[in-house]
């Protein structure tokens, strides 16, 4: 016998995916995401299972954990798990018995929009919520390939443009000449500012005769050392 339907404020959502997180205490251990192409999710303590779930008591393996309904997702609870829910990010509270469904010996709950379901057993907890992914990503179309080709051409043209407009031996020599000329001009301006730009005038004969001599000549013995 099925329980009552969810109120209008807690409508389930259809067309979305499913997102599951496995916690050991407060530490995130694993995370899985299932897109809208999945109609069901089976769990088992096996790495090859769609949801490799360890530490939970499962009545059979693989265990049908979630199945899609016209309204959204229905989550089947493991028999030894404690079920709690959080609505719109609120604190977790036990799932009301009125929201639990009993059918064929299974207990299940419909995953409402904005709900996070937490199933706990021992130190492990599995958190289940609807995924924001609602449709598969479309394949690339011909116009997309055109944009990719244009971007690729622009990317490849950068090194070619650098080789064409980049430095050549002639340009490097011209740059060297310009740098040397600029250095020479700066040096000339510095000498002019210091008054060193006027050439020195040679001394005349009269000025040379007016120069004082070096004094009288002195005869020095050969054995005398002069320092």
C-alpha cells in the first residue's frame, strides 16, 4: 500500500540527474553523478557496480537504490539504514512516516525538489539529491567546427606573424647603429654641459719661453741611486 502523495510545495522534479556522496563521518569519501539518460541506479559492494556501495546492509546485490518515475526519482532505502532529509539546505530531520512508501517489502521515498536525502548506517552516510544536469550535452554541429577552425587558424598565425615581423640580422644591425648614435649624442651633450666641447689651443712660442724651467742641472755620481 502506498503512502500519501507529497504536498504541492514538495513536488518532485522530472528530467534531472542524480548526485550521490558517500561520507565516512564528516569526511567525503566518494561522489557519483548520474545523468538523465539513466533510468535506475543499482548499488553493490563491488567496484564494477554503477554505485559501489560498501558498509551498508543490502538485501540483494545489486540493490535497486534509485529508479526514475514520471515525477522524478524514487529512492529505495536499505533495510538497516536510518533515513533523514534536508529541505532547501535546512538541518537534517527524520523522514516522516507519512512520506515513506511501502511496496513489495521495500521502503522508498520520493526525492522532492530541493531535498537532500541522507541514509546512515554506522559511520557511513550516503547523501542523495537531484542533479542540476537536466539534459545531455548536444554534439558539435557544423557551425561549431567552423568556429574551431577559425580559432585554430588565429592561434597558429601568431608564431608565423612573429617570424615574419620578428628581428632579422638587418633590423638588428640598424637597431645597433641607432643605439650607438643615441649614446654618442648623449655623451656630446654631457661634454658640452661640462665645457669640454671646445678643443684645447696649443701654446705659442712666447708662452713656452715664459714657462719656468726645471732648475739648475746637477751632476749625479753613477753609483747614486735616485728614487
